[in-house]
C-alpha cells in the first residue's frame, strides 16, 4: 500500500461495504471468555432465565450477530407469513414465554477476564450438512476456535424476510448467552419430540426479540432473531423442529483446524523497540512526567498491532495511548487532506459533536487519518481541545506512513509536545 494508492482513496468519504465488513469482523476474536477443557466450556449454563439483561461482555457477542448479518445482507431468506395454526402437523408448537419490558433491569458492567486470541473458519457445505442435517434454510456458518484450535462453538447466521439478525449457536456442553432472561416464575417448557425447549419473546411489535434454548444429548443450541410476533413464532417453531429432527450432530468434523498466526503478548519497552515491524514507529521525545505502563503485541485474523501506554502521576492522571498497526480499509477511507479543515479542525464545531458535525463528516472529524508527508504542527493544533480534567490538552488522530498507521489518543500534553513525539 503506497501513498499514491492512499491519495486515491480521498474520494471515498464513506467506508465502503467491504470496509464496514472488515470493521465488524474485527470483533470476532473478542467474543468469548476463556474456555479451558473440552466439554467444560463456560461459566454460564444453557438453562434460560427470564428478565433480560445485557452485560458488557455480551455486547461483544451481540456485535458478532451484527457482523454475520452484514456479511450476508444479500442472502435474504424467505419464510411464509402464515399463522402458527397453519403449520404442517409435523411441527410441534412452542409455548412462548413473554417478558414485560417493565421488569427489565440492566446490571452494572462486568469485565471479561483472560481474553483469548480467537479465530474462525467458514464451514464447508459438507461440514454444514453434518452439523445441520435437516435445517431447510440456506444459511452461512462459522466455526469459532480458541488460539489452540479448541472449538468454542458453531454459529449459523443470515437474514430472513421479516426477521433479522438470525443466529443459531451450537456448542458442546453449553452456549454462552448473549442475552439472558431472568424471571421470578419458572418458565413454561415446550416438549418437542422429547426435547425440552424454552422459547422466549420480549419487546413489542414489530421489533420483538425471539430466543429458544435446548439440549440434544450434550449439544447445546441457542436460536435468536428479531421479528414481528406472527412471523417470529412461525420461524422459531420451524427452526426448533427442523434442528431436533436431525438429532445430535458430530462436532468432531470441525476438529484440527488450520490455525492462523496469532499473538497476544505483553512486552517490555525494550522488546517493543525491537519489534521488527512496529519498533521504529514508537514515539520519540516522550515528556518526562509520563511513565511507561504497558505494551501489547496483538495478531489475529484481522488485526496486526502494537499498543503502547504511558501515564503521568497525580494530581492529574494523563495518558498517551500509541496504537501502531497495519491499516485497514476503514483507516484508508478516513484519510484527509490538510486542505480540507472541515474534516479535522475541532475549532469549527461545538459540543456535543453529534449535533454540530454534519453526518457525512463525522467519520473524519472523530478520527482523521493524516498522511505522514502532509501532516503539520498546525494540523495537530487543530485537533487539540482543552481538557477540563487535566492541566493540558486532549486530542486524537491517526498518521499513515505508507503501510503503517499510528493512532494517538493523548491527554495532558500540548500540541507542540505531541508534534515532537511523531517519528
């Protein structure tokens, strides 16, 4: 990726469809907490509960749902819009437990511990048929793994007419819930061909959340999507029955995957300096009041980066976050020219930025990417805002050096000091 290619990207003022896919795909490796031994997958069990809450860790997995939908927005599936009473007699009806929005609570945030470097592979047609032998919808599917090649789960996904973010998750033993329901009363259980199924709805038409959870032998299933009431009940009934007809799948067909290069290492400052790819792009002339805190070298299927952090002492907790990476299409789409200050000059806008910055400029203003050969001290000054919580300024922007991009998030420093740190 050379500078002339980058300059040509200025015409792309919005991320392309591929760029958006790449953005959401970056989330894949952050979906699950640590899984240690086969058959003992997660801390949560698959028994569904009933008052909806979405913890911070679940938000990452929820983002995965959005990823799958974006990757398949052209794969629209059609489901008959017929009443539940008109279904084929082969389909055992479900009892849908409805949660009331008035009973909804949001707990305090939780932190995901021991994050592992995960990776994924798309299922081949043969693998899909083995895992879902009787599923009649033409869905895509991914197998998600831990960095040692241990299978986390299988996720089938797609958009269905009048039903969105369809996701069928399959795992040995348990599936980590992305949306949990808790209720004071025990939920009603449906018995579908001898299998206990808990079916749940929450919300109001036309955007109701549907979820069904069940076990076939030691294989756990969780189906979820958003739809209106009538279509959602029909679709969920079809999916649950079709999957149960297939019996317990053999997940061993997904063993021994090809493991890509993965890394998630904490480095010393000296080790970071010696990094063959990113070492020469570390900041220089770091102000004396900032002490080195950490360096993380991270490689996944979608990210290759080095994140450095420095902080200052009391009375102000200022920081330097220096993120060096290979650029993504999203980075390239945000490249700005210093001749277009409306795309990066913070003095042109007021707080809150969401009201003062035109929508078509927000991607640029929130984090512009300057070319290394064009950035100036004046451009750095244009990114500075007074930080009421410290004794200096705060700013963020990125700088593109051919095939390396540096993203800065800094507080408590002057624009002159930030300018002097750039390599």
